[in-house]
C-alpha cells in the first residue's frame, strides 16, 4: 500500500502504529487467552453469532495484508455475503498478525468478560487516537462493510 494515495493519508505509518499497538495488546490479553478451540467458529457470523466490527484503520491493515484467502481476494469484498471473515482459511486466520482487536479480545471462554471488555475499549480508544492523528475517517462498521468502505477510500472513490 502506498503512502501517496489520493486521500493524502499516510496509511503505511498509520498501519505501523496499529501493528505496534496490536503487539502491546497481545501482551495485555495473554492472561485471558485460554480455552481457544482454534476452530474458526468466532470467524463465522450469523443471527445467533457475534458480528465483528472494524475501524477504518483496522480494515486498511487487513486489506494491506494483500492476502488471497479462500474464495475472496483482499480488496474485493461483498457486504452482501457477511457469513464469514474473508480471511478465514479453513479454520485458521489467514492474516493473524493483522487481525482486529475484536478478534484478539474475543474468547470462547466467557469468564473475565468485564476485564476483557475494558481492555478492548482502552485499545479501541488508542486506535481512534491514531486515526485522529493521521486524518483517517472515523467509523465502526461490520467487517464486510468496513472492508468495502476502506476499499473505496483507497481506490479514491
């Protein structure tokens, strides 16, 4: 991803800041990460399952991964097909280093929910600070809608 996009946003620098934030977050949530089934169920969405929401910066980081996963190519998303994360490869995440804070703070084990939620909100505020500093549009949309919106921004639409 070029830092010279028509929008004038320095995406490379913003994504580098986000990845550093993710590394800190991973350290903070390490004590909560237990009982993960590693079955990809948290990456599948529906009326009886949670939906993943993304900030614009998180969506840009996912798109910048440049992965071709499953039947979806990064950068070509359909908001009409939100049944699973387009980066889900079988039962594993195809962009694990760039997965969103919602992915990082969702656990199969519901204990310590209050603590997990507090960490999630703290890091979401930090992402908002990066977005404000870099002039990135502010939104919090379901995964496929966020990827589509940022794809349009990156395409200059």
